[in-house]
C-alpha cells in the first residue's frame, strides 16, 4: 500500500506544486492591484500615488523579464529592492517572486523563511498571507510535522477561503504521511464531490479515492 501512495504522492506533487504559482498568479496579481489601487485621498495625492504605482509596476515588470530570461541574480536583486521601496501591493508580490527564485535556485530554506515573514506580516493582505502558508506547505510537506502543518492549514481549508482546495489536498497528503488513510480518503471524497473545486484537482481527488478503495479491497 505504501508503494501505491508513494507513486500517487509523486504524481500529485509534480502536477500540483509545479503549477501552483501559475494557477493562482492572476488572483495574486489582482489582489495586489486592489491593495495598490485601494488607497484614495485628495486628487493631488491620488495623482502622486498613480505616478508612483506606475513606476513600481514598471520596475516589477522589468524584474519579471529578467527572471523569465534566466537572469536570476539580477531579478532577485530587483525584487529585493522593490520589497524594500515599493508600496504594500508590489512589495508583497516582489517578496513572493524573490522567494520563488530562491526555491528554484535550490535555497528552499531561504524561500520558506521569506514565506514565513510574509505569512505573519500584518501589513499584508490576508489572502496573500494565506498564499504564503500554502507555499510553505508546498516546500515542507515532506519534512514538516504532519500534525503541525495540518493544523496550520486548517483555517485555510474553511469554506470561504480562496485557497481551501489546495489546503485540503495538502491535508490529505499529510494524513497519508501520518498513516491515517481513512482521513485522507474522507478529504479526497469531499474534494472529488466539490463542484467549486478546480477540475484538475477534482480529477486527482477522484483518482486518489478510487485507488484508496482498490487498495483497501485488495488488502
């Protein structure tokens, strides 16, 4: 049974976590835009902020271009500068991108440390703080204490949280790591039957549930 779950886990992590940022990138950008554009005041202050935001957006896009062209060191430096100088929205996006580059470069511990800082930063939009927790789970799911990480993901697994499906899927993996296959099956069943869940995630959950049932019947 453990071999079956190991195979499934590897497939799930490869499919889920490598696409996590792509899946939620638009939402993160939109949330950051709302943060940045949400500040209002006098006409003069608003115009100043618009000019400032435009400059920050330009700097962020340039850093993204550096990242996509393979110039990781320059991109990390640019994102680091934005994290210090930019307003809340772009600063948070820059920190997330900086952490992603660190993880891609093999510095998982450094990336997790930065995600941790975002997760506990009261100045950051709650949805982005929750995203940081999801990304912490991504990089520590094989090493973190299953009970502790499951508990940390619990608030994100609630009905109205935008990250609930990813949080629940990680909780199912953690349940299997802890040997609680019944709990894992229960979570996968909820995900498979949830019409609001992403189609790919529902398909994975359905397959996991089916394999769990087949494995249980075989044994």
